[in-house]
């Protein structure tokens, strides 16, 4: 990995005064009031589809790391203006989640946290619990809505905002940038190369390599945390992974937070490290490229134009930097690189101190028919949502493989899919087909409303400002060039209107608040690879964003101007949701064995050395009985005198929690807990504890139980 620090503000007349005052931050006092909060959002970790790859066979079997929500609250010194930017380890934001969070915040803090100033951004992890979104399309592989998943996410996001609110205190924000190489590649260079040569020549890379960071410090200048932004898909863990995880962004956050507070269990830290997604659309963390796995082409790179192997999309798989070992190793490396880049900025003396107003603006826009003029005066319109054939082909990261083909012979077991089949929007009208050209329509989702809307038409456009930094919050995955065009357009508009200087930084983050798939440039759209085929509102989608965000720019100016027209409210589909998940009926343990009893023990008093893995298997119960939010399903304990102290939990990436049903009829299951002893582990006497909850057919509430392994030694 290569890191190059960007002295992005050096030599700029306008920003120089900030440098002069930088070293005296402490004496200078505070410009803002800042709050940070972290909370657990992990829903049911087993038997539920993971969100992202849209593969119905990818059902959870346990836990790698808990999913978290991290909230960054910025307010003006007088607390009159504020915004809160939430970074959640979910694949993407969603209207149901956003409405649920806003309702609870309105009860807790009437009038403070609103549609305007709350943004919920997904880290785009493809290893989180699914089923939380309100539209049909993302629910097909999760067999409908999963209320426990939705509730864990809403409750945890609210808790993270509450914690941020309670921690509000004076402080300063600084902006830093560094170049981070070897951590993302363009997975659709064929589409990217359709962009004009003059435009491509303005950039050194076909991906954004900047990691941009906002450091939060208290009035004394001590670090409190940061929000960083870098474009890389959350697809380090492959689609055959079934353990819940935050993927590479969750890993980066864990690495930073545990670096700051090594003895604090993950999630109980006060330093909050946010790794936000940026223009994620055509990025991949699989930096070695995509290769064919089977058949005649095995070992060859997949085709450049369409990422196929042996003439098919299947079998083409991106390789991460640790692929010779595992996708988990790749995930660790991609997370580690982002952690290192953030650390580099945090320890560099060349950050710019921000000053200036705090502003937030939000507008709902119906993107199914947004009419506007292109810069040459031509009238154009977006189209009702539809996905092209390229969407079903997926990508070399393995995305987007719905189980539609299984459906053709009618023997599929997905009840939800069977239920909604009749609801697909039918044949597109000629006007709809024409509007999306050259996209051939596979799913006319804008016309599919049964049993409820398949795709959203009304989505969130949102913009936050802190001084000379502007954050564009988008409800989609922008490709690299699409993101660059939007950021440039808005930056120049901000400058033209005199709101910021030439050195202002515009940041783009998403997928946030709602999910409307991808946004590619019109040139990339002509290619109809996955990103173009998934550009939901047709060829003018990006230009529509440029038009809409341009119209919002004046609302972040220094003048106290009224809020914009809120736009049409998106439908709240929460009361209509269909679910085909059975609740946990009951758990049982075989005769003579209690829940938590050890089935395969650790050899007593055996010595384990760093790098070795220790595992114990217990008589288990379904973890869906209790999410154990803010808590853990396991503890690794070390002996201290006569006491046992917890040193690892289920959120340490060195531990794995795996659940297996051993009999569906009897309701029996086992839990396997593994700890890979790290290099820094202290020598001593250890044991592993399992914390479960079992449900009996008679009892209403699950009852907690515990199990403990034999003790073992960690040597040096
Ligand atoms: C998961 O998928 C990857 C990529 O296709 C493959 O290399 C690996 O062997 C698979 N792992 C398991 C456990 O099947
Ligand atoms: C993919 O592209 C290659 C090269 O352009 C072409 O030969 C092949 O037919 C294409 N395959 C599919 C499935 O579109
Ligand atoms: C305006 O630009 C669009 C997009 O490049 C193009 O399709 C259209 O023909 C142009 N119109 C005129 C009048 O030049
Ligand atoms: C239906 O399709 C599935 C998946 O492709 C296959 O396993 C099954 O054998 C097929 N059944 C019939 C009756 O063709
Ligand atoms: C394991 O070590 C403990 C403490 O040293 C000792 O009391 C116990 O007898 C040992 N057990 C075995 C099976 O060696
Ligand atoms: C975090 O701290 C709380 C309160 O001190 C405690 O109840 C909880 O168990 C801790 N979480 C973990 C995972 O140790
Ligand atoms: C428990 O997990 C470890 C590590 O994955 C594995 O080696 C072991 O075989 C598993 N044990 C059981 C009983 O599943």
C-alpha cells in the first residue's frame, strides 16, 4: 500500500489564515458544538438473508462482528443550527428506517432532529442482516420484510443519535485529505472508458483515491473521533460468507476504535471512527481483478467488456489482496488500509481548521418524471424506475444475482417471490421503453405496486454544510465519474453564489436515506453494464441530480433563508409489509444435556500460541430469541487472581460465533465459538463463555443460560 499525503490547502491564499491559527486551536476556543455516538444495530444473525448480494441461499449462520451505527452531530456554537450524519453498517439507507428514526427522535427531542437535518448513510456492507427495507425488490431474496432486523436498526440508530446528543460539547472540526492507493479498483473500466477522453485526462485514476476526513476535537484540542469518506464497495467478504459483519468499513472502524481504546469492548468506546462510503458505484475492493473460477477459462481474467467466463456471468469472481488466504484476509487488508490512511491524516499537522456556518437542506423529489433543461437548453425528463438486463447479470463482486431463473419451472421455494410474481409491472409501455433507451427493460419496477411498491420513485436529496465543507447526501450508488461531475457542478455553483471559496471541499456520500440503485453518466449508461442497467430513472438521471442539487445550493448560504419546498412525501409502506419468516417455535436440548453444556470441549490446560485457534462447541439455542443488543453472545475470559475478566466479545474480529441447527423437528442446535489467539494476547489462563437464550413451547419469554469451556493457557 502506498500513501501520499495531499497538502491540499498549501499555497491557497484563502485558506492560509486557518493554518496560521492551527497550532493555537486550544487557546482560540471552539467554533462548534460537537457530539458523537455509537450503538449496536445487529438484528437476527441466523436464518435471515444477508443484504447486498441478493442471493437467497446466503442465510446468516452467526457473527463475525456486530453491525454499528455511528452518529456525528455538528451544531453551531449557539446550537441554533445542527445536522447529524449517521454512518450505519447497513447496505444502504431506506425510507422505512429513516421514517422510523425520525418518529422516535421527534418524540425524544421535539423539533430538533428533522427531515432536513438527519441523514442515514449505509456503509454498503454486503454482510449485514437484510429484510429491513420497505420496497419489494430488495425483499425478494429475504422472503419479505424482517421486522426484528428493521427494529434493531431503527433502535440502534436512534440510540447512537441520543448518545451524540448527550455528548454535545464545544469543539473544532478540521479537514484533511490523503491519497489511498491499492484499496479500490474500477470494476467497470469498459463503461468508464466511454466517458470523454478530455474528461478522463483530468484525473490520474479511474477511481477516486482520496480519503477525506473530518476530525472532531474538543475545545482543548483532544481527539474525539472523525468522519472519513472513501469509495470502495463493501464486498470484501464474498457471497458465500454467512457470518454477519461490517465488511471492510466495519473492520476499519473496529481497528481505529480499538487502537484508541484497546481495553474497551467494541461498541463501548467513546472515540468514534466513521468510515463513510463515497462514490461507490463502480468501485471494487477486489483489487487483484476479476478471474474465472471454473471451466475452460479457469484462471483467466474475465472478459473486459462484459465480465464473463465461458460465455456466462457466473464463475467470474473478483479477488481481494488476501485471496490466496481467504476473503476474510482481503477484508482485513482493505479495512486496515483505510484505518492507516485515517491515522495518517489524524497524525498529520496539515489539516485545515473549519469555520463558518452549519447548514442542512433536504428535499423529496419524485424522480419518476423530473423535467428539466440540460445546459444546452434541451428539455429532458427522467423515467419511472426500471432495471435493465445487465442488472440480473450482476458484477464481478458477485452482486445482483436474483433467483429469477429458478422461478421459471415453478418449483422454487421462495414463497415471497411466488406471492409477488403477479405484481411485476407488466410490459413496459412504448413511452417507458423509449424513455430508458438504450436500456432494455427487465423489471419495469416503477409500474409494480403489488403487494406494495417495488422501487422508490420519491427519494431524498440532502446537503449539509460546515464552513467550507459541503456534503452531498445521495440515495444511490454513484459511479466515479458521475460523482465527480455532481461534485464539480455543485462546487462551482457554490462558488458562483459566493457561498464558499475556491478551496472549498465538496464530499459525496451514499447510498443514504432511500435506495434507488445506481447513477452512471449518460456515456456509461450507453454501455449498459451493471451500473448503467441499474441506473433506475433512465439516461438523464445524473443530469437531474445536477439540476436538483443546483437548485438547493442557495439554502446552504450564510443568509437565513426559509426552507425549500419539502417535496412530495414518499409512501410509508411499513404497515403493509409481508413477511414469510416463521418465528422461533422452541428450542430443545437432547435428554440429559442442559442448554450451554459443552459438546466439544477445549483440551484442559492445553497451551495455545498466537495464530492458533481455540474452539469450543456448546448445546445451543436460536440466537434470534434475543439479539443481545449492546451486549455479546460470547466472552473470552482471562483469570486474574480468583476473578475472571472479559477480554474478548463477539465483536472482536478474532472471535467467531457460529450456530448450527442439529434437528429441525426436535429444535436442537449447537453453537461453535472460535477464538484465533492474536499476537498481542497476554499469556495467561483463559476460558470461553457462551451466553444464550432458549425458548420453550410453554414459556412466553426466552430464558437466558450460560455455558463455560474448560480453561486453557495462552503461551508466548
Ligand atoms: C467462497 O467463494 C470463493 C469465491 O468463489 C471461493 O474461492 C471459496 O472457496 C468459497 N468458500 C467456501 C467455503 O465455499
Ligand atoms: C462478452 O463480450 C465478448 C467480447 O466482446 C463477446 O465475445 C461475448 O459474446 C460477450 N458475452 C456475452 C454473454 O455477452
Ligand atoms: C443537448 O445535449 C444533449 C446531451 O448531450 C444532446 O442529446 C442534445 O442533442 C443537445 N441538444 C442540442 C440542441 O444541441
Ligand atoms: C426446477 O429448477 C430447479 C433449479 O434450477 C431444479 O433444481 C429443479 O430440478 C427443476 N425442477 C423441474 C421439475 O424441472
Ligand atoms: C489444570 O490446571 C489447573 C491449575 O493449574 C489444575 O488445578 C488442574 O488439575 C489441571 N487439570 C488437568 C486436567 O491437568
Ligand atoms: C458495555 O458497557 C455496559 C455498561 O457499562 C455494559 O453493561 C456492557 O456489558 C458492555 N458491553 C460489553 C460488550 O462488554
Ligand atoms: C468449530 O469451528 C472451528 C473453526 O471454524 C472448526 O475447526 C471446528 O471443526 C468447529 N467445530 C464444530 C464441532 O463444528
